[in-house]
């Protein structure tokens, strides 16, 4: 009964919020209440107790519960942030549906059902991408529609590749070889290509670049963070059920580790040539995806611990980065076309949050990504210096790219009043267009929204606390990884 309540309650609340979507404040309160109710249900579900409902096996372990609590937490933060920042008219109901599907994926023990729900959740992500802003009088832009279509097509292709690999796993017979090419090698190629699309590894990264550049900050943060975690759990469960593809493909695993290294180094190089905060952020995320993928395909206890812990830390960093980005882009009264280069002075909390989130992605102490990155570096150093040094190089390049864009956009010279309101000639034109009751003197620059700034500081505090005290989370992740049979078999 608890499982059914946990799965069906947010879906019913999503339908209710859709009906009441015109009452923004009301549905935000209802959505946050739904999140707290879900957390209560989750706390009541017993751990490691297999439950069968309509022939479907559900189970909850400590690691799954940790990540589901993380999903609920970032969902609640997204709802609270939407109180002040622009969001889609259907953002609340679609996000509730997205959270319900992804939380259910982590409970399922059947890879086929997980994949089906993962594809369904991707459809909800597309709905969130093309959602009109509340009160908008114009249609969705063509770039946003193109991004949503590209994401949908690539996720369908990824789902087809993963589904085909699952089918071949079921019909595979040990020792069977088709021609001169082992079937297990073909299965591994299909499986990893599908998940490389979902993780946005180079050369499959274009959907993530476009999503970060054109998408709404909160939608982008939820899609990237939540779906990468659920994709990891689907892959781990598939390998748990079919470890033969790993045992019989040591050379294939080496190629996959090289692919992760190439992704990180290439993305680090590309961050050096970006001219906007959004594009730089996109390549920082791709760099981090390459690091996570390297730890995952190392198929060792240390590497998997690093990958899973890094995904947890990445989720916090992504929320911090995109909330800060939304604040940095928030209309503050400046004239159209005027761009500031001293955003840290103008928005001190948002600027600090963006810099700190970038440092957390890079894994610099004392932020949360430090411990997980050290585990990945340790795994690489144990294998070969030829794998360890390129990962360090990738981090250095990404760090230089982050420093460059921060110097250009956040740490530049202070803007003058003429810069903020345009030239004197432009100001006179605006003065003629203003109503008689409004003057340029009344167009004061707005301050940071207080509630959103507080949430930014809370996220920054969480990154610091986990960075300083990672041991409890590492112990929980280690206990689960030690029980994975494919790790023990290699």
C-alpha cells in the first residue's frame, strides 16, 4: 500500500495542479506539500524488503532512498524558486509527473520496465521544455522547439539501442559466438552507445549544449540532474543481471574508459573558447559526464563509488549553478541590449553561487565534488598514469575555462549609470515613450529576490557540508556497491 501511495499520489496531484494551473501561488504550495508527503511515505517504506504488485517487483535500499530524497529535495527547491523566477505555465504539474516517474524507476527491479518508464519520463521532459512562460503572449521560439525535438529523437534512439541490448541479453547463451564477432561485444557496444547518448558524451553532446543554451534554467537543471541518476541506476541493474558482457570484454572496457577521458579532455578544451555563461556551463557539465562515465566503466569498487557519489554532488552543483544563472539573467531594470560584466557586484549572492557551483563541479576543496573526484583520480592512478594525467589535464582546462568566463562576465569593471540605462540619446528616446506618471529616475535597478538568494546560500552550504563531511554518504554507497555481483566477478 505504501508503494502504491508513493507512486500514485504525486501523479494525482500533478493532474490537480494542471487543472488549477492558473492559480500559481496555490499550486506551488500544493506541490511543496506533495513533496513533504512523499518524503513521509518514503520514510515509512521498509528497506531491502521485496514487494510484488501486479507481478512487478519493487524494492528500496539505502542508496535508492538517498537519491529519491535528493530528487524530492531538488523538486521542492525548484517549486520554491519558481515563486519569483519565470517558469512555464505547466511547470508544476509536469515536474511532479517527472519526479513520480523517476522515483518509480529507482524502485523497480526489472530493466525493461525501468527503460519504458525512462522513455516516458523523457516525454514529460519535452513537455517542460516547450512550455510557455506564465502569462506569455507569444509562441515558443523555434530554437526551443528544435532543441526539444532533437532531445526527443536522441532519447528515442538511445531507448531503442538499450532495448535491443536487453533483448540480446535474454537470448544469449554462454560461450555463443556469431561469426567472428562475439555477441557480448555487440551487446556492450549497443548498451554503452545508448547510455552515452543519455549522458551526453562526446560526440553525442549536442542536445545538452542546446538545452543549456535555450532552455529554462529550472527545467534544464531537473532534466540533466535527475535523468543522469536514473540512467545510471538502469545501467547498473542491467549489468547486475548480465555481468557476462563485462567479464568477456576487458578490451571493450578499456576503450570505454578512453572514451570517458576523451570526453572530459575535449570538453575542458572547449570551455576555453566559449563566450557566454550558458555555453561554458554546458561544457563543464559534459566534462563532468566524462568523469562520471570513466568511474562507471572502470567496474571497480572505487570507481563506482566515485561515479555514484559524483552524480549526487553534481545534482547539488547543478541546482546551485542554474538557480544562480537564473538570478544573473533576472531582469533588473537595465535597458535592452545592455550587458553587464560586473555581475558579481550586481548580484553578489548569485555570482558567488555560480562560481562556487563551478568549483564544486571541478572537485576543488572544500566543495562537495572533492571526495568523489579523488576517488575517480585514485582509480585512474591505480590503473595507469596514462589515464590519470589526462583526467588531471581535463580538470585544469575546465578550471581555466571557468576562470576565463568568470573574469569576463562576473569580475569585470563596474558599470556606470549610462551603461545600465543606455546612452543619453537612448535615454531621451525612452523618456518620450514612458507614460507621464513614470520617469527614468523611477527606473531603479532591482535587488536580488531575497527568498531565492536564501535558497542559493542554502545550496552553497549543502555543498560545503558534504565536502567537509563526506564519510556518511560514502559509507552508504560503499555498502551497496560491495553487494553488486558484477563488481565482485571482475
